[in-house]
C-alpha cells in the first residue's frame, strides 16, 4: 500500500518524481489506482471499483508503452 503523504512526504515524493522515469511514474500511478480499487471493493462501491479497474488497466498499458 502506498504511504499517505504528510508535509515532508509530499515534498519528498515531488523530488522523487523528478528522478523517476516516466514509465516508473506511470507504474506508481497504477499502484495507487490498484489500492483505491481495493478500497472501493472493500466498501462495496462496485461502480467505482469498476471504473478504477479500467483506469488501472490503462495505466499498466501506458507504463508498458514507455518502457
């Protein structure tokens, strides 16, 4: 699970984004979406979980395109 940013964590993530490749950034986005999807499923938000499933698949495809 991705850690929740705090004031220092957010700055650190922004700095890391500058050194991460585009593909790595998209993979990170895909990981975040996967976590959100699981949260939606756990709360029986089926429509939201489905939308996030599509977004996750899209992010995974785009990450493969740039690697």
